[in-house]
C-alpha cells in the first residue's frame, strides 16, 4: 500500500551519505512514501541497542509501518509483527524485543538477487513493500525458528520482590530500563511511596546497591536522588532527578558489550 512510511536507521554516522541514498531509493521505487530519518548514530554493530530503539518506538507508529535497520551483519530478513508492521534488517536479532512485546506474525528470508547485491538490499525490499509488493514475494517464507533472536529472561516476581536484567540504556537522560514490566511489577505488592532496595550484579559481583523510593517519576524525589518508576515503554526504570544515573552510579555499564549482563533485584524494605 503506497503512502506508508519507511523508517530508516543505521550506524553510518550523521556525516555519511548512506541515509540520503537510502531515502532516494525509497522515493524512487515508491513515490509518495515518506522516508523517515530515525537515527544514523547508533553504535557500530550494536544490534541490542537497535532492538531496544525499535521496542520503544514501533508502538508509536501506525500499524503497518516499515522499519529498516542497516546495523550489524547477517543475511537480510523481513519480520512481520502482529500489528502488521515490518522490520527489514540483517537476520541478527534486531527484531527480538519487538517480537517479544508485540508478537510475531511471520518472516521472509529475503532473496538478494531480487533486490540487488549491495548494502541497500533491505532498503529496496522495504521500498517495494511500501509500493504494495506482498511480503511473500520478497523471498523464502520462514518461521520463528529461522529468525535470529537474543535471549531475554523472564522477570521473576514475588511478594515485595522483582528480579530481571538491564534491557535498555536511555543515554540522553541517563536512565536504565529493566526487563521487568510495569504490570508484572504490580504483582509484587510494592506501591507508590514504598522504600525499596535496588541491587545490580554482574557475574555474581555486586556493582551497585542503594535504597530509594518507588514513585511515578524521577521528579518526585529531590534533585540528585535515585528513584524507581514506571517507564514510558511499559517497563520499570531507574534514574536520578536532574542527573544521569548511568554516569553517576553505574558508569561501567557503558563499556559492557551486553547490558543484559547486569542483573537487577528490586526488593521492598520492611516496615
């Protein structure tokens, strides 16, 4: 269906011409399609960062939007989510967090010979989809087992207790999002205003432990204080009011190739 947006992101940097070329390809193949510059500043090859970005942004786009990732290695794949949106990317785990949160509707292993032999195969495929090509014509139909994903362990929830891992680093504000859903967290019995203890560990070693309160947002605590709150993505966050939690409290996580190495426990402090 012509007129849909193709949302493009890469790790090429803001001074490279990759996005301009990609946008030109989209608008040539599918006139009237809006080629959106989502971000070209992802860390080189950081697939988990891209997966986190899609996880937080896809729900805000109309169902049926096409997203193109040019980050990392892997044969090209197109993954249709349960809301009809499609992620076209290398088959390297890019769609993992969206599959887990939105749902999987099918995938196609893209036939490169159908769309050229250069780095823009995913872009041409996305443009053809925007122009009305059925997904089935992009290549060989595949299932969930053929779609590369990284593992996101389910949160462990108990009375006054939640355990998960780091899911997303929100570097602009310095917050961290956990793999603990806000709905799941309600089952702990912890309510707004309760004091909690938050502990980060990596490979069994304690990296951070501090007491704080659970509040609707970081603005409910004094400047510089830590707080656990419900993130806009539907998962639990931790941050500092007016400061970066990452830079101030857990700078070592920046150098970790997989933030999921950092496990987190949130436990209510007894009365």
